[in-house]
């Protein structure tokens, strides 16, 4: 993974010193709140319902074990002993004191971490597939390109104050999209043209929030070396024409819709012609230099442990379930990708204690070359585990709470912190997630239902990505009371779609039974091998509406 050079270290240190001075002046009353606001936001600091919240950047979801141990210590020393993994592969602290934030940032800088541009109207953390570099079907490893985008976008003076926040995601798998690229401001799908040349299919104008949209394709093939100049052209058009008079209409998706994708693409192409051969254009040397950081670990020469795993599966039913649902195939013979689930019933999705952070760091050192990946679904991945060590690992993680074999099932819920913490939330998300998990706390039944994405957001900002859940739950306010609106049919994958609202909202205590009725319709209507989304798309929303509101 990428390692800071001297330039990176100097930049991080200067940024910490700068923010320390800004914070001291704000606490002394020398900076008004409206002056301090944009400064703290671009250092990841929010003021939430009960306390400040600090969002720490995890570029494209990659962490080293020493970084995880530092996060554990920070949560213990400066917070309440736990952290939260977000849907953008970042880490949030929910209880830091404002005066401690510069010290936290200084501690992060010591292990090559930061909170730069995790908030504010700037280019946020670039995300990608958590299996990048180890999956067999990817066109190439997308992480070097994410790192190139990170370096280009960090403190870019032209894009520091955009009309609104801006998010980029990259995907390289041919058959699946775990990065949800079509619901980002810019989504990049790595492709090869007929000549075999590497490049990108460019989606622009996707996003969720108040006006959810799937991003249309504005360029079918962008040559690899033109990545940054084309992104710069897109950002320039947005900066020039994006609305600043109304924050609810300021995202790039509104501009793309107003101009039409074709009209927006024309403006981008015209702008690009002026800058495509500028010094920002990538060189082969620059790409190869970045790729040199993402070398393969010291894999052993192994054969697939097929016979061993078959015997172990037979002897341990729990291991068999875990292996089937939480372990994925690896490009290297004899290795596997292991998903550590953070969705044990009774634990807020994505939350992890300081002790668990240290446990994960130890597991990474023992089983996965000291590397950890944070996922879009708020879980954690050990990407390089030997197959002959899987049973040993399963025994180790079971008492830690990481072995719940519910990955991609109904109880593997994506969930924002909601009204328990967020000042913007209309309703709490965490209690709804837990109530649904308890209602469906039967693994055999979950396996029979198959893959179902259930996403919960506490407000229209959609941090829980409810619009693209097969089942989406949105917290709404009704005269001071918390209610929940259901949507069906969303998807964040290659077949991306926005869910359709089922009807009037429900009280919190009704939610488990409402979800149960929705599942009953699916079970009644499905054909063999159909997923929930397949059935919904075939039968439509009416059967679900009739059952739920009967």
C-alpha cells in the first residue's frame, strides 16, 4: 500500500500546525463560528447532536496494523473507547473534545493518517472495491489510480470550495461493483477497448440525498493517461455552472440533469480540449511510480486446500457456514479473502471498540501481511489469508464477535449513526437495525432468503444509502415523532437503480413486522434461484404494497 514520502510528511505536519492555530484562535474567540466552520470541516470536524464528530480519512479503505493500533489508542484516550466505520470506508469518532482534535491529528500524522477533506465542499475520500488487487476478475488493480486521484485532489486550490461536496469512486471488477460507482458524483469503471488499451468508462452525476440519481455515462472510453485532465475538466464545468444559491440544488447531479448528459458531456469535452495536453496529463512513469507501492506481498507457493477444507467443513457446521458466506476466492492458489463482519446482533453496524481494533490489528499481522481493508458495507477484510489457516482464524475471531456468518444477508445492514448522534437526523437508525436483526436472527432462514441489501438512513442525506438498498429505510419526522419510510427495488451494483417508495411511513415499533410482511411476499412470489431484487423487478411494487397496507 502507499507509504508517505517526505513531501507527504511535511504536508501533514504543516496541516496539523495550521489547524492547531485555527482551533486555538476559535476557542479564544478570535475566530467567529462562521469563519471557523469551513476550516474545521476541511479537517473532518463536525459539531453533532451531543458532541463534536471527527471523520478520519482511510484512502480507498486501506489500513496497516500499526495505523489500526493508533486508532485504538486514540479512541481510548480521546473518545469513549469505540469508533465507527462509514459507508465511504472512513472512520468516525463520535465524542472527541474540540480542544483535543489538533492532538488527535498530530497522532494520526505520526502513522501516515489524516482527516483532510473528509468534509466540506471539496473532493472527498476516493473509494474503491475492498477486494482490489486480490480478485481474479479485475481488469487491473484500481488502487494506484485512487492514490493518483487522492494526490491530485488534496488541497487542489481550484476545487477547495466547490458548490457542494464531491465524491469519486473507482471499480475494476468486470462482473460486480462493490464500490457503488453509479451513485457517485464521478464513477470510474476500468475497461479495455477493442485494442486492449486500458482506460475508464466515466459516469457523472450520480448521487443520493434529496434527489437520488444513477449517474449516466458521459464517456465510454477515457484513455488511462488522460484520467486527471478529464477529471479536471469535469470539475471545472461543475465549478463554473453548478448552483451556489441553493444547497439542495448544488450537487453536480442537478447540473447534469439540467444540461442533459449529452449537453454536460459537450461542455466537458470543450473544456478538456484546452487542458488535455497540460502538465496535469499523466505519464507512464508517474503511473508506474504509484503502482510500485502496491506490490504483491510475499505469497507462499501453495496449492488450493480443497481436501483439507472439505474435511473441516464436515466436522464444523459453523465453520462451513462461515466459509460459505464470509470467505471469497482469491487470485492466488491457496489463499482466500476473509470478511470480518461487524454486524453481530446488538452491536450498531460498523461500530468497533478499541479492544476490537487491536484484535483486528493482531489478526492482520498473524494472518494477512499486516493489512486491513474497510468496506463500503461497514465490515472489515483480511485480504490474504492462507486457506490452511482458515479454521484456525475462525476459531480466533468467533469469541471476538467477527464471525457472524451473515454477510450479504438481510441482517448485514448498512446503517448510518442516525439520531443517536447526528444533528441532521430526523430519526434514530441503530434501534431499527437491531430490531430487524433480532426479528430475523435465524441463519438458516437468512440463507434461504438469499442476498438482500437492507440499508437504513436517519435522514434524506442518505449516509446509509437507503435509496439503493433492495429494501431501504428512511427516518422521517412527523410533528416531532420518529417514523420510517420504506423503499423497494434499489441496487448499487452494475444494475444500479433507485428504490421506489412503498407508501406512507411507519412507527418504529412497527418496522420489524413491516419488513417481515415484505419478506413474506418475496417468499410467496419468487421462483427458484430468484433473488429478492429479481422477484421485485418481475412482479413490481403492488403485491408488496397490498400486503403491507392490508
